[in-house]
């Protein structure tokens, strides 16, 4: 009986669904017919409006052209002054929107009159179809040409023309005017035909004059012979459905011939656009109908399935309860439920590990019995808040049965039913191991902090993006950044490493370590203090920091202050080439400059002079006044020698009280003698030494390249020999080396005037 009733119910549901489907199918078809008829009416109205608008424009323009033809044939008009003739021939009707200029052409196609300029523009239109058609006599009256790009203005336009004739009745020329195709385009664009819509203006022979959407490649193209064009040419107006030859889109066409002019206009809507709304409605109504039909059929099966589902749900609830108990009993946390009177209703097996009670033993006990008096009183404020509906979470420490301290996080979550709290869920998680790890981590971090604080190098730590997280005190001293200011900033902002000369930025070793995922060797550079601008020479190295899985979590860079080391290196390099007392070049640097001067002199054909100078009586100054005064005398003498020569010359302290002067690029011996006189004059003035005024005399010798030697060693020996000759001759003079047997030239200083004596 139950099976028979179910079958009849299903059969009734099927019949009802078929009836619903039929009603909806009829409604959907009616909507389609209505959408189609509405589209036909719209297209017919639009094409009629376009026909009237274009016809009025053509009529107005044709009247203007006829007026020009009549004016040309009237001798009185042509005899008027140019300005008056222009106004008479080209009336105000030419100012109508969309109308371009009118040109009067002679029979050869040359422009003889221009509506826009008193002096006609120079152009020839003999190649245009409207000139050829009138010249051949194949057409009279108004002629509409093919669309062209205007030769004078460059705009796309439609030429409209009439012929004019001379008194003998022979063709005299053509009056041609242009209608801007942009006028038709703007007219077409004002009509919204939806996606795939199209408007076209054709000449009667099938040539495209204007089109929307616009495409300059289509203008002037002939569609004669296409199926749609044959329909356009077969009747004055009509409506049909066809496939476009230009883009193969199926459209609903409405067309009309424009007045008595050789023009046709059509309005076309895409079939898909016309039926787009119907498609949506059909899908919606069809889907709704299918939904109703399915609902009718499905409803019949719900009753039988409901009973089976109730049985399944009951079994599933039992399984869920079993699964939930299994999960809760295997969680590492204690989970229990206590009612509003704080009596236990549920506890998982973790309570056995903590309190030595099974869930069955614990059920029905008061919370005070489980925790004991002291622990219960500590937890009581949290319990009262939870029973008022406020969740609680806190840490608690207790001693277990084995006497060990155990740390835990306790959460009380109220079981709320509306405004009534029926009980609380309790979760207790053992965090003893985590506490021990936190303490060990804190101790390790403290040791690391103290270590970084104590070391002498600057240490900067960042995260994986290069954002600073830590600076030790040395890093703060070098960079000028405090730890709290630098935290959260890019390492490129905190550490700006410059090249050793301080002129250009250097790549950040820490960035390279993060990119290459490996340590970067020490890089020499300069770091500027943030506030004072003080320079620190540093060696910066960097290494990435990885976690136990090998993933980069940050980086650390170490900056070693090598400012003192660099200064010492520079000082040692300087002392290797300069005298420690006078800061003059020593013999090593002098020899290098002498080799360069001699090489340059050989190339340029110049001379080089080498002077040896010695103080007269310097030993007596040291013996009587002390070595400190002697050193001060040498310093002042070095300053006077440097001031008496050119910047390109070199003054060298040879040792003790002996000096050497190198004069490169000189032309004559007289130049060297002139420098010697300057030196004698500069050094003869008294010296103020330790409060005493002291006069010192000089003796010197001069040797010249190439006369006295080809290398510096030879020149040095000869200059030294000339100097000793000057000393033996009575001192206070310079002698120029003149060979072994020749008497050297003597340079003396007498009465404060320098002279040369042979």
C-alpha cells in the first residue's frame, strides 16, 4: 500500500511539472515575438528619421550649389568686386552644420572660385569622378560622388556637384561642394543601437559613404552584388534579416532611399543584441520552470527520505559523541565541565594524571573537593567572574602528587544560554616544560647580551628583511644611533658604508649576506657618525642567521674600528718618503722625482739642475745651544727653502744639515743661479731660536743635466763636489760644477745683492 501511494504521488508530480513546463514555454515564446516586433518598429522609426535629416541636408546644400551655378551665369554678379561677389555667390546657407566649402572649377578641373578664400587656392581636380562624369556628358543635374579625403583640408567628405555652362551651351566647368562625413558620423553616433549595431549610408550603386562604427578602410568600398545590397536596391524601403558582408554579423535591417537623391540609409541591430534581453528572460524563466518541475518531483521523494535520514542522524550523533569523547580523552590538556553550582558533569582522562581520579570518580564532585581549600580560594575570584559570563584565563602553579611544581594555563569559558550561565568549560594546559625553556632562553639571551656589550667590535642584528633589531654599545658609538631609535629602521639607513676615500657608497655586506645566503668576507670602508660627522675606518663582515630548518631569519654584521690602524699605516707610508723632522721629501722620494724629471727633460730638450746645500757652522749651534735649537733651525730653514723655489721643484733633506734641491725643466744655467741667489737671500735673514737671534750662512753646489751628467747619481756627486769646493773657497757662496780641471763658477751674496763671480 505504501509503495502504491508513493508511485501515484510521483506520477502526479511528473504530470504537474509537465504542465508547468508547457506554460512557461508559451510565455518564453511570446516574449521573443514581442522583443522582435519592438526592434522592427524602432529600426523603422530610426531609419525614417535619418532619411528626413539627410534629405534636408542634401536639399539645403543642393540649393546653395544651384545658387552658385546661377550666379556664375549672371554677368552682373561676376562683375561685382571680389568681396561682394563672394557674398553674392556663397550665401549663408553654407554655414549649415556639416557642410564644407564650395569650389568652382573650370573645365580643366582648376579652382577658379573658392567659398572660403577671396583668392582661390591652387589645386586641380581633373582626376575626380565628378569632373569626368560631366565632361563625358553621361550625367546632368546633381551628382553625388564617391567619398574622398579632401585634398585641401585632409578631411573625409562627400562631394556633391553640378555642372555650369557657357553662353554657347557648352560645359564651362563644375561647381562642387563637400559634406563632411564627420557630420554623418556624429549623427550616427547619437543613436544607441547596442552591441553589434550598425548604421550605413550608401550611394545607390552600393558604394559606402559613411558607417557606424567608423572604419576608414570601408569608406568608398563598393558592396554592389552582395545579397543585402540587392535587397536595398530592389525597393524604396523595407525590413529584413541578413548577414553583413563587412563583418559577417547577422542583423535586423531597416532601410530607405533618401528622397530623390542617389543615396540609401539603413539601420541594423544585431540579432544577438535584440534577443539578449529575451535570452536572459528565457534562461531565468526556464531555470525557474525547471526548478519548479524539479521541486514537484523532488517533493514526492522527501517524505520517504526523511525517515531514513532521521535514522541516519541518530546513528551519526552517537558516532560524533563517541569521537568527541575519544578526542577529549586523548588531548594533553585537562578538559571538564562544571555546572553553575560548581559540580562536575564531565572530565577527560587527563584528570587522572593530575589528580589521580578517573572521570567516573570525578563526576558529581564539587570543585573545592578536587582543588583543595588553598588552591580553591586562589581560583575563586576567576570562578565568580566566569559564572557571571566573563571568560577568564590565567596562569597557576601547583605541587603535584610527586612534590614537583607544575605550571599551567587555566581558562574558564562560560556556557551561556541567553542571559543565563548554565556552567563553565574548564581547560587546563600544562606549560611546565615551556616555562623551563623560557627561563633557559632568558638566561641564554642575557649571556648573549652581556657578551655583545663587552666585546670591542660593533655588532648590529637585523631580521630577514634587513630591518635593525639590535645594536650593541660599540655600534651605537660608531654610528651615532641609539638602540631604540635604530630599531625598526633599514640597515642601509643606520650603517652607511662609504668607500675608503669617503666619496662613494659601498654595497651593504649584510644585504649581500641575505641575498647570497652565505657569510661575506670583511669589507674595508668608512662609516660617518650620525650627528657629529666623525669618520671611522672600519672592516665590516656579515653572516646570515638561519633557524634549525635552514630558513634565513635575519643577519648579523660586525664592524671593527680600524681608524687607528689606518692612521698608523698612512703615517708609516708618509715617513717612508718624507723626513720626520722637516716633513720634506727624503732621498727615496727625491730619486723617484729625479728620474721623472730627467725623462721629461730628455723628451722636451730641457735641463735639470741639482743643488746640494749645507749649513755653515751648524755643529757649533748644536754644541752651544742644544739639539732642540738645532732641530728648530732646520725646520725654519726647510720652510725658507720651500718658499724660495717653484711648486714644481723639490726640496729634500739629505741628512743632518744637508739639503738637496731639484729644479726640473729649466733652460739655462742662469735660471739655476737665479734660484741660488733667491735661496741665499731667503736664508740669510736672522733666525729667532729659543729667544735668541742667530744668523746662519749657506754653502752650495750646482750640477746641470745634461752638461754635468746623464743620471741622478752622477749629478748628485758633481753637485756635492761643487758644494765642498764652495766651502773650501770661504763658504757663503754657491759654485756651479765645471768639470775636473775647470774652476767652478762662484755665486756669492755681497751687500745683500746676489752676483756671479768666475
